[in-house]
C-alpha cells in the first residue's frame, strides 16, 4: 500500500490533473480524513480549497452521495 501522502498525490495527479498538493491542503485532508478530526480549512481565493473537498471521496471505499 502506498504511503498516505503518496496516495493523495497519486490521486491528485491522476484524477484532478494537478502535479502536487500544497502542504496546507495535505494537512487538511490528513486531519479530517485520516485522523477523523473536525477541520476548518481557511485559505484565500484561488488557493485550492476545492481540491481538499474533492480528494476525500476519491480516497474513500464507501459510496458517498451529495445532495
């Protein structure tokens, strides 16, 4: 199994077509997805907040529905 950070990077490159995650993005994903903590991710416009929301379902093996 890939290291968790490597797994995030692989998914970001393959699915979202970005070469690397910013350290703050990786830390937010790690906090809410892997550590299961309530997480607030504040970042300026254009920073890439949507990537944080898009990676979690890709990492999950559970079906996720958004309404």
